[in-house]
C-alpha cells in the first residue's frame, strides 16, 4: 500500500473548515497530513487536480442495500461499489432488510459484509421497533453496541405516536437520532403517486401531501416535548419545509433531508405510466420542488440523500399499483444535484458539498465529512465540468430502476479514496508514482 | 337514413394512430372522425349479411385482465363484422400470480401473430405500457379508473344521434367520478366537442382538481337537473361504500338516485344514459331505466358501430407484427 | 407557378358544351339494357358514380317516365389494398335502403380503369343480397384492366397511358362538367 499521496492544485472545498481554496493536500499513511497552498514534500504518488474539486468523501445517509433477504436486487458489496462510483465514501443503510436490522448481530453483519467488500464504508441504521413492526422498541442499546449510528423503521413510518415518543426519549441516552419517514399510512393506502391534478387525470390513487405534513408536525411536537434528536427523512412537500422552518426558528432540535429525484422530477413524469417513477414519498409538483430548493438555500434542509432503493427489473415490470416504490440514485445523485441546484444558481459548490458531508456526519455522529489533519483520508475528487450520459447498464448497482437514463449530466466523481486508498478512478493514469510509473487502480 | 347520397364520401384527413389508448390526447377532428365512421358502420349491422371484409386476414385478440362480458362481446362481434379472426383471453389474477408479469403474458399472446390487441386491465396505464412494448396495435377497453375510450365514444355517439349535436349541450355525469374511467373519457370527449359538463356526486367521490379540466362541480342533483340536456348515470360500486366514501346505499339513493319523481324537474326531452350494468333501484329506478328518456339499449347497439370504427381505423398503418421464431 | 404547371399537363377531352350529349348517349345506351323498369334499381359508386346515376335517372324520368330507386355504395371496406397506408375515416358509407334481391342492378361509375373498384363494389353488393343481374355503366373506359371486367354501357373510350389520369369533372363538385386527361 502507498505511504503518501500528494493531491496538487485542486480546489479544496471543506465546508467543516469553511475552506474553499486552491491548495495541495498531503495524505500520509491513510490520513490527512496537511493542506497548504504549496507542499514541496515528495510523495510516493502525485495527482495533479487542477480544475478539479477536492472535497471530503461524500456521505449518503439514506440507502437500501437489500442484504439480507433480497440479494437479487442489491447486496452490501454491490451497493457499496455503486456508492463509490457515485463519489460516496460513506453510506448509512436502512434497516428494512429481511430480517430487519433489529439486533446487534444484524448490525455487525453489515460491518462484516462491508469490510469484505472493501468499497464504501457502510453504517447500519438500526430498527426502532422489533421487526419494524411498529409495536415494541428494538434493543436499541444492543444495536448501539453493534455499531448502529441512528434508528429508523424506514420503509415504513413510525406510525404510533406513543412509540415515536418513547423512541425519542430512549435514544437520548445514546444521543442517537431517530430518522423518521413521515407518512400517515391511513391517508395513503393504495396510493401510487402524488394526489393532485395529474393523479386525477390518470385515474391513479393519490397520496395527499397532508399525509406527510401531519406526521412532520407530530414529530416536531414530540421532539420539542422529549428533546430527542429528530431527523425527518425525504421531505417532499412545501408544507413540510415550512413546518421544519418554523420548528428550527423555535429552537427545536430537528434536521431534515431531501432526495435528488424530488428536486429534479415532478408528478408529470407519471403520465408515462412508467413504474420507474413510482417512489415514496411520491414525486410532487413544481411548487413543492421550488419550496424544497428554498429549504436547501436557507438551511431548513440539512442533507441531500439518495434513498437509493434498488429493485430487480422483473419487479418493476409489474403494474403501477403492484410495482414496489423506489428508485436507485447513488450513481446519479451528484450530477442530478448539479443540474437541479448548481447550474440554475441556487447553490454553490461549498453549500452542495456541505449537504453531502457536514450535514449527514453531524446527524449520524460520525467522524467523517471533513479534511482536518489526522482524519482518515476519505476524499472525493470531482470534475465539475465533465459531461456524461446516464447509462444504467453501466451501473455498479445490481438494479436498473433509474429514472434518469439517457440524461446528460455535468459533474462526476473522477477519483475516490477511502482512508487514502484509491477505490475508483475514471482517469487512473493521472496518478503517477514518483518514479513516473502508473499505479494500478483497484 | 340520410337522403343526400352525393356529398363527399371521404374526410380530407387521414387517420394515422395505431393505437387508441385514451381520449385525452385525441384532437377534436379525430373524435369526430371516429363518430362519423361509426355512423357509416351502423348500416352494416342493419344488413341481412352483417359483415364487411375490411379486416379480412387480421387477428384481433381480446386480452382481458379483468372480467367483462359486455365490452368483450361487443369488441368480439365488432371484429367479426369486419371479418377479422378473434381470440378471447381472460387472464385471472390467479394465473398471473405464478410470477409472470402482464407484459410477459401480452408478449406471449402477441407472438401468435396478433394485429390488434384489445386490452382491459384494472391498472391505469397498462394498455399504454403494452403499446410501447409490443408491435401490434393496442385498443384500451378500460384501464382502472383512467379511461374507457370506446364507452365514452358510444355515449357521445348516442347523444349526437338523438340530439343532433354535442356543441352547447349541458351533460351531467352523476355518481362516482373519482373512480370512474367512463367519467374521465366522457369529460375529454364532451369538452373537446363543446359540451358543458357537470360532474355531480358527493365530495368524497369528486376530486376537487377535476375543475381544472373545465367542468362544473355540483353536489346537488336537484339543483342542476332543470339545466341538463343529458344525464349520464354512472354505476356505483359497493366497495366504495365499504371504504367509507359515502355512508350508505340508502343515503346515496336518496341524494343521487334518478327516480320518476326527480325526473319531473328535468327537461321533457332530457336524455338518459347509463354505461354498463346498472344497479336497479340504486342509481336508477326500473321505471326510469326502461322509460322513454332512456337510451340504454341504443347505447349497446351503437357500441358495436363505434368499436367497428375504432378497429377499422387503428388497423391502418400498423406495421406487421414482428415474426417470432 | 403550380397552377401553371397543372394547366400545362391538362388536356380537355370533352369540354362543357359537349358533355350533356355524352350523358344523353349513355342514358340511351343504358336504357336498352332495361327490360322491366319496375324491377330495376340504380347504384352509384361513391362519389361521382352516384352523381352520374342521378343525372341518368333525371333523363329517364323526363323522357320515359321511369322512377327507380337510387343507392350509393362505398367500396372502402372492400378494397384489396387496405393493408397499405393509413385509414381515411369514412364519412358516408353504403346507403342502399331498398332490396336488391332479384332486381336488375345498374352499377354506375365515372371512369373504368383497372376494374378493382368495380370488383369491390360487386363484393359489397353481394353482401346486400342476390341481384337478378348487375350491369356496369360507365361514362369513360380508359383501358388498363387488371381484372376481367367489362362495361355493358359506355359513352366514351379513350386510350390512356398508365401514368395518365382520366378525370370526370362534375358541376356539383368541380364547378364544371368536363372530361380531362392529366399527366
């Protein structure tokens, strides 16, 4: 393994240190050694990153890796490889596997499989309730021992207010967050898309916005009541954004997340009747998209996460009402965000990277997402001008349920390091050893 | 029968669609072309030999994922009157459960050399997905709560036949608008042809956003009745009551049932339509269903002509099905 | 420019002032085919065949006192080239509201060319009943048959090359009565 790596003249963006400057970055023994305008020290390997963005390895705090139970859709290894290809060095995987991640052993299994894969770091999110049944709290303390970084019943909401309240209270002793999927199930039964003019035209059962907003409001009130650590997953409506904005103003400890597909697509996509657009929460309207973007701009929304939800092709070939919810996103998230947020001028690069680094790292309580000296060197190098066409057939993910096939996106991770080790490179010959020889990419 | 034998025999614009999937995306002239063609096909049904060779050598399959005797029979007979060979497949939910998708099923049937596939499915958009996937023509015979184009075309055809026009008429669609494919297709056809459409029923069965389609929403049948030229009475499905969308059948009948008593408030020449099987005594009293204003049986006869027209029109320009070896 | 070209390629075979005598001639020729006017019906092939049939009927009514029913046959559904190209919506179909069984049918069209139209019309007629006999009456026979079909009464025979079109213009549709050749 390499001893030292010098990344020269990249635009180093590290929101944790409020850093955005052209500089050299030295990695020694897998850790960040220093960042300085010009480092003269010789290194075993040198990467000239002029014109590229050098930032902390990106974090996606919301993915579904389907192992154990549905390995034909995704495994921890293929999911972790898809993450790396998309520029994400750390992911948090949701517990809705079969069986669920509701025991210490299940959480340790995730670390075991991720360690074998040697791709992205995979952090398990433990189930809030046993078997995610929404009835009894899971052994949260044991799960923390097993490495669970947060708790969620995602895939499903924590429907019972009583359970949610207990969970927020109980997790306070570990200072772990509850990540809730806000949706009142009675109001969305049978729904396949946003309720509105488009669902009416198509005759498809709708999922009203109010189903999400009622639970967002409930959770905010419970967070205020318990002083627990609440994180609201994948907000999709203008009303939800406003509720979180008001809660933050009142000093309630709540964070919120948004998914790239909710920024890039609207319910009009369903007029194709293509089940690839069936996702929960559903694609909403332009008005909601604008409100979500505003939420990102003013800091109401802290995190962008993919909700990467792989499904084997045969399952998405079912009728719209029988096909499962979900779309994959790890390998397109960065480019889709550039297109939806940076190109129109809503966010700049430091702000976008903040949503992928500091934001999720703080919620998950992990020492990632920054480039301070001494930290393990998880680094993503992005070519912000690289244009590429989305081809799901070329994905590392096992599944192909990507709504962005054929889109031309700008901006892509070109080199990805985990603990100083190169995991992925579109331009391996750009990395030279000090003898001028090429290294072999992994 | 028209006495003017010498008018132009042909429309100036050629029909180019290979599929009939919905009425939302048809232009007004296309809807009129179907109605005009249907009018000329009605003559065939009046002959002693009720057949023309227009689709000779073609194969029409009725692929029904949801049972429906009336629509399937009407399409079958329409295809036979055009001299096509017809096959019926009714695919039960149970046979689909073996892991085969509906797309697989349709692909397998298409491989038998099908020219036109008439599809009924309980899920909106299933015919649209098949039209994209298969090489044959696809005709939507009802997809969930989305559309039922041929039913609406025959409703409109019957109105035009009896009233002589569509433009300027006030047509009320009564009942479960939210879950009705017949309502949606009727709204598109009627508004495109210049009628004023009122949707009437309890608010739980009328999505508010429907107003954006240019229709009037009414909750009181008695209030709108005197203004209506046509009443199209939709079937109410009992499972909607079980789902709590209205309190009881009795209350529904009291508010929206079309009775002789209530009809006294309507225009003398009000025309009464009812698509599909009706629940006598719930949407309509038997006296009204069989009364002088009812065109229920005429709708069935006209349905045949409309479906002949649709099959005839979509059969043009369709590429031959790909040969599967 | 285009109108000029069209004029250049157009030769008038029968001008307006000679047209009526041609119709009279056809009426006379056709009348000779009829032995029992009470059991004779007239069917025009849409569209110009129907207009011509109407004119023949007017002549017979005035000169012979014959009253015969007139029907129209639309051959669209009987064409043998239906596989080719998009459908034209049918605005007016076959309208024959009288029995043709055991009647003499005078089948009238404007121009006889390949014989395919007449074949289709005969198929359509046979779906409506079993006539005693069918006689084919055409204003112009331009040759070029692809089927063994011959007229029983004809007013004008012209030799036309395959790429040429022989058109009968009628006042009701074209603002003039004429027969023209178009290249």
